[in-house]
């Protein structure tokens, strides 16, 4: 088991930004409101992200015809 000093810094940064957006807004909003707040938090933390970019999927080296578009993709190139 990893101790708290072995945290992945990118994952920790995303989770921190997410918690801050939710803590600031509270509950009761629809998803687009939280997405916008998270985008602001990520930008303020200089975390590179893209919105609704298409991502291909592959399994064991075989590409699928399915393409997904997550709301946000952090640390994207």
C-alpha cells in the first residue's frame, strides 16, 4: 500500500480542484454548472485541459469504432 507521500501529483491536483468547485458551489446544480466551475479551477491551477475532445478507444491494441467525448480531459496534450 502506498503512503500519502506517494500520491500521483496530477490525480491529487484534479481531485483538489474538483472538491474546491463542489465546496464553493454547494449542491443542487446541474452538471454543466459544475463543469464550468471545474474548468475555472483547473485554469487557475495551470492544469492543461480540453473540453469534449473526441478520444478513441482501443482494447489490447485493437481500435474500436466507438469514440467518446468526456466533458473535460485534464493534462491533455
